[in-house]
């Protein structure tokens, strides 16, 4: 049975002091929600504070990015080895903002995914098309390329989560329709079965939806058979909103 995941990407928000204040508010709100896998993704400077505050909690934490090398002359970068020592259990890879602003390719993501898996950290691999690509009928082509290139040579038993985040619905307030979400998730799972793993393994992988998820739309989206949880942006930085997203029948 696939794990149900509610993940919050804080992006470049929450200093260590702000992280402490936020988690002091969030943790009590999630006391009775241990049936889901809750993960928060603070900025790198706040990871240690997250570790400190979540030490005795079932809430997990992860990083928003990593470098593919263990160490070296890569100013400003953080390796998967360092993240492991910090206690990170997850790491985002290939978020649309990384692809857009830092020219991150699916092949670059593949190297990061392998580095994380080698350290026992579960990658949450983000895929999704732009509005232009969707309007041009390229959604299937884009998703297949991102899946096949990003997950090339990943082993059958490697721990992995995939997040579908249509770029046109991130931070815009626009949410993909349930039909669009279900179709994209089915396509991703089919691609995982046909080109990366096999049908059995593909059926086991959690696929999250990300794209302006809020308490108001999470209920309907959670009813979709292919949606195994959410990668939440803005709503994950409001404790009550984030907790309310977890009140859904996933």
C-alpha cells in the first residue's frame, strides 16, 4: 500500500528563529495525525533548528536541494553526505523553480537522486509542464522526458517519491482540475512502469500533487485514486492551513 504524504516546501522563508516559532505552533496541531507521513522542507540554514525541534516528533524534515558530489570546490553547495549527518530523511529534487531559475536539467537531477539514494535519503522528484507546453499539447512528452532522464538507472528497490507540479499552477492560485491531475498522475505511473521500473514497483510509489494546494481544494483532490498526498507551498507556511490539509481522507 502506498504511503500517504503531506509535504511542506518553505522555499526561501523561515530563518532559524522563525522555524523554531513556527514548529512550536505546528507540532501540537499534528499530534493526532500520525497516520500520514508529514515532512517539512526548511531552507538549509534552518535544517539544524528543524532537527532540534522535531527530535521527538513523528514529523520528518528534509532539504530543498543538494549537490551531486560528496565534497569539493563547489562554493555555496551542500552535499547529500552533509544532509545525512544533519538527519535529513528526504530531499526535493528538480523543483520547477530550480529548473527555471538555475537551469537544472533532468540529467542533473538524475545525478542528485543517485547521490541521495547512496546516502539513504529519499528523493522527492518533481516533474511538471509549463503553461506553454500544456497549450502546445506537450504535457505527455515533457513528463516522459523528465521521468526517463531523471530516473535513469535507478534501482527497483530504491526509495523514491514523485511529485507532479504543473508549473502554471505553482504560486499562481490556479489549480489544475481534478481531471487534469488524475490524467497526469496516471501518465507518470504508466511511465514509471514502462520505462523505469515495472508495473508492481510503479504501483508502490507515492505520487504527490503540488500546485496551489490549500485546505479549500485539498478535499476534492484527495479523492482522486492516483493522488497519494501533496507537496504544499504557501499553505505549508501557515500552521493551521497546513494541518487542515491533513484532515482529508487520504
